[in-house]
């Protein structure tokens, strides 16, 4: 009887425990959660409410304390923070999806054949393509416009090199943009035939001059392109990307797409250093919303190594007397740095060669004046003189690198730099040691958008075919944990987003990726290429694969 007498009390307690659970939007359970918070924290379950992480812990603790409107059983899969690309070109990638893909072409003849197949009967006003790399061709030399002139005598053609620092164009494009008779262009080079006429190859500033004269796509075209691009990126587990160089009109477009919900992807936008952009950013203080952070400017000090535009302290080994190109005067550059510093904006400067890096580091030092928390960045930092390495630490300057550049360039970079300099190029471990962190990106569309390839290049320093057998200068490899931190917490720190994203911690936004493999426990780094992105969440909302209503 006494046992029966206590039944109502037990029932009341059970009901009370049930209703005592805190209601939340989402509970993720049965998971291997790797928080990447810098402390090695792991968990089995997570509670999310209104887009924010409210609890992490053991499964029974979370399930006892929280009642989820939705409970996601990931069946033992690994959960990481949403992946971040610290340096990319979102809008450029989106618009390039409509251009002929020339990546991987092995000859100029193959390029011409692809253009003929795709554009011979097209009504598009311009023939556009991107991705060629003369270093991959059977004859590794810049092409001449002759074949383009014959194939498209009355349509302009512009084909961007894979790094965006050179173009091959036909005569019609040069005439249409009024560059056919140009003698020279600031910060660039026009390659010429023996008779003095242009070959069609324009490098750095000359290439930019032509590209800026091509009519802009409409806002409608950009919106559709961004929609398709975002779908691709979310499928790769990317929740935040950094667009390194936009005009304020395009930043405003991103903001409008975030507000309407047409773009879920979080974006860090760097403004181009033009007078209209300086004025607009200063007047409105940039953008700083949960989905869009535009608090920085992207500068260019030199060109690219592949087109011999990177500015070197000593001449190129394969072009005696040539040291690359500086794209602006140091005086003007430093004045611009002081201007944005006064407004509290961040600087990020493209510097690939050791001469360019030295100039950028010196200018940063003079403006910043020692240790600080402004998080100014040197983008790419591919060739750094040993005497300049400790300057990153001395002035709290962040090196922002792209590991797949190393494995794309390794086949020919030694020819450009010579045996001595190649040993100090793509030195990611040395750069990591300066501040104890190094953000990682891809520079897409220059490289593939896939973060798995970033991980492989950083850890194994090999291509997908396991070349070179011993790895490319393995003393500069990162550990698997460092590679993951470079695509999460460290990337967030570099963009001043670390209070919001980059790790799975209570109070941060619930950006996360669910994958069928723990990338930190792979016995072979190449196995990462077989890892699947099962689901991607931003603010606790599943954005990949798309959730369809019944």
C-alpha cells in the first residue's frame, strides 16, 4: 500500500522534470562534436536557440536539460564549426560560373578549341574565359592573339589567367577598350610582338585596365550568380567566406540579399581602395551585421608569381633583370593606410614577392607603431625574406595564406625563384610561429573552393596524385588541428569575427558542419578527399542540403 501511496508523487515528479526542461529550437545529439575553441573541448550534444549555442555537453546532460523543437540525431557523425575561407572572391567566382572554364588546359590549342565549342554560335557580346595557366601547357609560354583574331574577328575576347593577374585578349577587345594604341599602363605590362603591336597578353595593371572597361553585369545577373555560387559553397561546408576586394555597391547588394533571406552565407567583405569607396565606407562606418562584416580595405602591392608580376628583391631566375611589378607608390599607399586607420578600418594587402612584403610590413609598422589588436593582414605572403619574418610578430601583423597555392605552384615556382629562394617560399609553419596562428583560404576562383583540398595541401603538402612523394618542403607543413583551426577559429580571428563565429562555444552563433569523418583522426591525410559534408547549418538553420517543406 505504501508503494501505491507514493505513485502520484512519482508521477508528479516525472511531469515536473519534463516541464522543467528548457525549450530550444534545436538539439543536436549522438554526435562527436569538436569545438575547435583552442582548449580541445569536445561534446556529444548541443542545444541551439534563436541561432545561438546555449549549451554543449554530454548527451544525457543536454537531453535532460533541454527540450528541442527539432532533435537532430547525427548518428555518430563528426560536427565541426562552420568552415571559413579567409581569402576568396565570392562575386568573381559567382560571375565566372558563366565563363568558359579553362582550368587544367594543357595547351593553347586546347583553350582555342574550348572557346570555339562554347562560343562559336553564342550571342553573348563578350567571349569570356578564366583559368588558363601557361605553366601547365606543353609549350609553357604566353600565347599570341592570332588564333583569337581569326576565330572571333568581330567579337571581343578576354581570357583571364588562373590568378587573375594576366589576360589574353584579341585585337577587337583592345580596340573596343581603346588600348590598342596604348604605350604603357600604370602598374602593368603590355607584351608586344617584334613589330611593336600587342601580342594580346596584358599583365597586372594593364589587365585590370582592360577588365574594368568591360560592361558590368546587372544587379539581377549578379543576384542569380550569387545564388548559384552560395549553393556550391554551402555544400562544401563553408558558412563564411571573405570577398577580398569589392566596391561599395556590391557590398550593399550583399547586404540587401542577406536582408531578404536570398543569401544565407556569411560574408566578410573587403572594400577596394578607390576614392568613392573610401568616402562611402567612412561616411557610413562600413557594414557590421550578423551576416555581413565590411570593416576592411584590400590593397595590392604587387602581382603574381606565375605571371612574373610578384615584386622580388632579386631578379627572377628565369627572367634576368626582371624583379616584378609594384602596383602603386609607397607614398600614396601609406597615406591611404593612415586614412583608413583613423576610421578604425582593417588593412589587408596582397603581397606575394619578398620586396612587396618588405614594403608592406614597413608601411604597417610606421602606421601601427608596435603591438596592437587592429589585425592588419598580409595576404598570400608567398616569399618572405628571413630578415622580415619577425616583423609580423613585432607589429601584430597577420599572414593570411592559401595552402593550395603551394601545391599548384610547386611544379614551376622553383624555376622562377631558384633553389635558395624556393626554400623560404610558402613557409606556412614559419609564418604560423609568428603569432601562433595562421588563417587559411583558397583565393577561389584562383583555386578550387573545396576546403578538403586546403586541408590536404596544408598537412600533406602534396597534390591529389601524392606528388611529390615526400611532400613539398614538409618542414613547413601544418598539423591536422592547425589546418582545421586555420579554417575556423584563426580565420575568424583574422576577420575580427571571433566573438561571433569560428568555434563551437556557448554564446556564439550556431554555424556548424556535419561530416562523416573526423578529419583530425585520419591515418592518411588524403582520406579527407573521401570525407562527405552531410549537413551545413548557419545560425542553427540547415542550409545544406536545402530543407524542403512537404
